[in-house]
C-alpha cells in the first residue's frame, strides 16, 4: 500500500516527548504519510507539524465523544500516547473502524479496554503497546528466544540515566503507578505474582559493561506477553537508575537493556543466553520508533496487508526479526554475550 493514498494518522500526544520521536520516525519511514498531531497545545503541535511537513495540528478535547473534531474528519489510524481514562479515543477509533494504538497502559490498566473490545470485537484492530520501549524489547526477546527449544526463564534488566526523564504524560504514568498499584507483576515458579516481598521486588543484574545494578521490577505488559508466548516459568523486568555523575566527560544520557534467557537447546542441553542492547539515545527514542513500526504494520505499509480487527499485543502484529534489524539500522548496538 502507498502511504500517500492513506487518510491521515491521528497521533494524540504527538508533540509530547515520545510523540515527537514517534512522528519523526514515521516521517523517516514514510515521507508521504499525512500526520495530524493532536493535543491541547495547538501552537506546540503546529510548530512540529511545520518541521515535519505533510502534517497539521488539531485540537483534541478528551471530554467530548467526538474529541472536538469535525463530523467529517477521517483518519487511517488513531494513536494515543497518553492515558485516556475515558476511553473516548478508543470509542472514536472503533466508530471509524480504524486501528487504535494504546501506548500508556500498565498491566493493571487494560481491563476497561479489553471489556470495550469484547463488546465490539469486529470494529477495529486494537493494539496494546504499553510494553517497555514501545514493544521493541519484548520483540527482541522473542527473536533471541528462537534458538531455544524450550524457554524456562526470561530476566530483563534495564539501566536508565537519571537525566533521562519523560514529559508530563510519563510523569502522570509514574504517579498513577506509585499511587495505584505499587506492586509489580512477575512470574515466579510458574505462577503470576503481584510481588511485595523485597526479594521478589528487587534483583541484582549485570550490565553490558559488567557493572552490577540493583533493579526493581515494574508492572509492564512485557511480563504477561512473554509468559504467554514462551510459557517460561520465570519472567521479570527490572529497572535500575544510573547517576549522571558516572558518565564519561562529554557523554550524554543513554540506556541499556540486558536480556537473559535460560532454556533448553535443540540438542537437549541447558543454556543461559545473554543479549545486550545499548543505545546512546534517551529511552523516548526507541519508544517512539516502536510506535512507528507498529503503525506502519497496522496500515499495511510493510509486511503484508493491513491488520484486521482484533485485540493485539506487539508480537501479534510485528515480525521480531524485522524489528531487530530496524533497531540495528537505527544505531542500537545489539550483542550476544
């Protein structure tokens, strides 16, 4: 499908921290794709739209069922990069029969969206993308797991720079997390667990350069997704924070991800496989790129026909090998240790 033939993609929160990276990645992938950047600050969105080209800013009102948009507004997809507690954005996409991407959901958030989809299962494709770094880490993990016949354990550790902070939407997500459900979801000994004991909440892992980090588990959708796909009896995702003072002179914020897999090889032996992803960009960069890869696939701009109605997580939409190759092309350093 040619991007120039599609109706605009509506990106709500498109001028935010992750939104800017997402629409710039989409513009890089598809120069002819028309983008509408939705938000409350139209001036900010308009400045970005002029920078992108083939884009315009639109004011969004989440208190209205029509989102404050004209009755004849038409889009090819609705991408929401902030938490919409009303689900009006999802209802809007269902009413238009177009793909809907939900980016800001923790694992404890998705119940209302699942219920709404169940009531209208053939209305539109609904993609949960509240995974770490826009689903890129989950997909990379599944690609690396292909060398194992059986996966027993998946342990992912991420290291962020203390200066690598998000915008208002990300801050709102963290406030919702700490005030709403402070216990992270892990899978341990074959059972899902809302971890409360300190030995379950925290984990020490080794970073890409050998540094040992004390990480803390978070309730992202990756745990549920990776457990469902691989049936691994242990699955967890832990974050650690790196002090800015530990950076080398002239070195800016960056992040790294360590993916450790334990399982059975085709010859029956047990193996521990370790991969590292190191990126010199801030975490919103890969998050935005994950959004862009998901949108182009949903629209049928790569990998086959447009995705039909259904409820999806990233592995149901995207090819893991394609995502890993795109990450490499964008400059992420991926190594098997």
